[in-house]
């Protein structure tokens, strides 16, 4: 049985430190890292709210499906 490939931080569209805006809510976030969900090994982004400083995790597929855009500096 082969081990599933772990996420490589360089595989994601958004790199650590990238600032994003959620198109629906208008909230601003900063990407921390591309990681893996323990149970499934699915790649997922860890990101931080720039307003509340809460940390969130979202599957890579959702982060990269168009609901986030690069925030202008």
C-alpha cells in the first residue's frame, strides 16, 4: 500500500503570506500555509482573518474555485 502524496506548499495557487478578499463577504484574509486534513490527507489552506485574527481551514479546491480574489495592497 503506497502512502498518499502530501500537499506541497508550492502546489497551491495562493502562497503563504498572500492576502485575499472573500468575494461574497468582503472579508480580508492572509494565507498561512497549504497543509493536509489528517483524516483524508486532502490538501487544505490554513488562513487568518485580517479583522478578527481567527484562523480557518478550507479545502484547497474551495479556496481556488473563484470565491477568493487577490487583495490589492
